[in-house]
């Protein structure tokens, strides 16, 4: 008989909040980035918009994680 193993990663409130911030940042910046990149580089507009939104999501995750770790 085997016992249930412990999960390796912990899903904390800090990580959950930072993930929410990253997801929100990605989906709020994607439409404006897509409109801008359609005018600047129409051949690769979707790729450029996704990369710009992904960069915002990474920044939002980092800021959210730092901010939530300081809370009690």
C-alpha cells in the first residue's frame, strides 16, 4: 500500500495573486498592442503583440509577487 505523496511545489497566496496579475496584464495589453503592431509591422502583428503582452505579463508577475510578499 502506498501513501499519497506530497506535491513538490506549493501554491501560495503570493503566487496565486501574482499569476492573476500576470494574466490580467497579458489580456489587457494584448488588444492595444495588436492595434499598434498592425500599423507598424503588419506581416508579424500577432507575434509582436503576443511578445509585448508576454513582457508585460512577466513584469506584472514580478511586481505582484514582490508586492504580495510584503503584505502580512
